C-alpha cells in the first residue's frame, strides 16, 4: 500500500472498546466503500483478553488495521500522540469512539477540511449545522472560568475545547506532536496553542456527537493552561528543521575548549570505561562535529552516524573517517553490531524518541550497553533550545517510560550539571518570561574568560567523579546507562 489518504488514530481502553465496538465496525464498514485509501491505528494500554480478541479480529479481517499496545499505563494524550507518530496517512483523523460521530459526518468534515485549504481542523459541538439546533448542557462556574482562560490565553477562536475530534495534515502533525508535553487534561489545548503559534491555518467545523457533561471538568485542566503558556512562551523556530551550518561551525570551534562540551565528554568517556571491556566497538549516534567521537576513538574502535552533511565535513576535518550519513531511526548496521552505543544530546532532535531507542537496541550487542544523555526539565526550555532545533526537554519519569516502551532496561540513571543548575535555572526562566529579545541564540556560542572556563571544567570533573558514587538530585542533563 502506498501512503494512505487517511490515518484514523483511535485511543481506547477496555471499557471504551467494549461499549463502542459496534460504532468502530460502522466506521470501518463505511470507509471501505468510499474509495479513500486509509488505515486504522489503535493505541491502548494493558488490555484484557476480551479486548485483545476484538482487536485481533479486526487485524485479521480489516486491511491496514494496526494495534499499538503499550506495556505500561499512559494517559489518553500520549496514546494519541503515539498513534500519530507511527501513522502513515496524508491526513490524520483523531477519533474518540465515545463521541460516536457518524461516518457520514466524518466524510463531510473531511471535504470541509479541503475546501477551506486548512492544515488543522478542530471539531465542535457548539457550531450549528444547517437546520439543526445546538443542544449543549448548561455550563457551571468552573466551566465558564475554563472558557474565559482559554479565550484569553490560548485562542480567541476556540469553539469547543472538550471535543476530541480533529484532522491534521501530516506536515502540521509532524511539527506539532513532537513538541507536545501534556498526556492528560489539556492535551487538546496544547495542540491548539502550538498550532496557532506556528502559523498553521486552523478551522472549526460542526461535528454532532454524544454529549460530554461539562460539569465533569476538573480544576487541574485550568492549571494546565498556565503550564502551556510557561513551556511555549518563546517564539517557535519554524524556519529550520536541523541545526544551521553556522551553529555547527561554532560547535566545531568551541567543543575542544568550552567547559560544557569538555565536562560532558569527560562524563561520557568515564561511563564507557566503567561499563565495557577493553577496546570495545563503539557507535556514536549523532556525532555532531566529532568531539565525542575523537575522544571515544582513543578507548575503542569507534564508528559514527550523523544526519547533517555540514557536520560530517567538519568531522572529516578532524581526521575522522568512520562516519556515515544516517538517521538514528533507520541505521544500516546489522543487528548486534556494537558493544557500546552512545547517544549524546540527540533524542531531543528526533521526531520519535521511542523509535530511535528501538533502533539503538537493535544494533546493540546482546551483552552491550547504551549511554543516553538528554537535556532535562521542560521548565528550562529557552531560546537556546529553539536555536538548536530541539523538539523537547525530558522529565525523568517520561524519559524512563520511553526507555521501557522501547524494550530497553535501565542499569543506571542520574543527573549531571547539578552545580550549574542553581545559576542556569533562574537565568533561563527569567529570560524566557521577561526578556523582550526574540532572537534565537545558544548559550554556548562564546567561550567564557579562561580562568572561569578552567574553574568550571575542574568543578564538573569533580561532579563526574561524584556521579559514579552517588545520585545527584537534579541537574540540567539526564543520563542513563541501558541494557537489552
């Protein structure tokens, strides 16, 4: 099958599936007759045997029907995001079985989507259709407060934030979903806020569905609005998908001297020495301009992959030859090729971290180990991250969940750059919230005074030594040592 016209993304649990299996059958039957190529991607967590049998039946009897069953309990927002990341369609339709939107209405809305040349469509039960009154339950004080906050801070155009039905063009989905943090209440608002901020054309369309009682609205949904504003308050870098040549050139010139690069490289080398046999085969994923790969080449037979041609050219200027152009999600190496895989500040750049981790697992020897480093704490998101084309920062809990979902095991996990956290956090948060400067620039674009630089290298050398012995409570980087 070529790329399908439509991917239906459906998040289910046992109760939802049992109560609405007839509706799912109706949707499948209707779209078989439309001539639109389509796939169904169903995501679920920890299903019982009855639910598995029902989905197994559809997999056997419905073409292009896939099921993603997560090994751990995750909220609805994450299940939808996971389905979107693994779908293939040109148009993604997010469908909630509980809302029971008629298949004919879905197809009509699909036509509206194209007629308006929209990039994202939000369904609304509050918009009148022709000759059809809108019957929404009366909203209480909590619901009115919710609407007031949404219209003031998220979008003045929002019609029905409690309706789950959406359509997205693939390009918009690939830009928005990797940046989404919320997995529970507020997930829909984060999509809307980011989409408007990134300049996508959004339309709202009527979708008559089963009513959902607004009085069930919880107060924490209102609090999510302020979290969204905090996480996404700086301009989004929509101009570049990868780091620019200038950023790579700056990295090339600084990474042998700047305290941040030198300190992190020291930690990685120490970890490799502590976990591997003498002179292992090493794969450095996302080698950048080659600073880490050069250091690793002194303790093992090292290969590297990098997605940027500019970065590879700079690696070769260092005399590195064992480096190839390849995305981490689709490496050309055979299974179990390496004793050690290092992935240093790469997962924040990739569309789907779980897919990248699965590929790392594939090329890792059965007794091998992977070392992963990622930026920590989404509250520290700043212009630095946008300038470097990051999609995300990682919270420890979600980082560990992604690792587990990829089928890897955690041998050790901890924080690094603890000592600088006390200075970095207030500066980044203050700059993000109060600075009028919208220029996207990195924090490591220049070398500090020589004395300061040397002192910081010394401080973090001690910290790297400490991380081998104790767990630091927090830091601006998260690291993990993983096994198969």
